[in-house]
């Protein structure tokens, strides 16, 4: 099954929203949250410019 760019974009946005609501329990978890948010934002921007 192949997903469209729009579906993939929707999935990335949903995942980013999940990470935005995540409450880190320590500094390492906070760093991981920041990294994931940056990765999702870059991926979203890449898809939006295609």
C-alpha cells in the first residue's frame, strides 16, 4: 500500500503534535523531545516544498 504525500504529511504533523504534548521526566528526555520536534519540523517543511 502506497501513501500519498498528503497522507504522509498528515502523519508527520500528528507525530509532531504527540511530541509537543510529551512531558519530559529528565534532561535527557527533554533533549530527545527537542530533537524529535526538530526532525519532524524539517520533514514537514521538506514535504511542503515538494
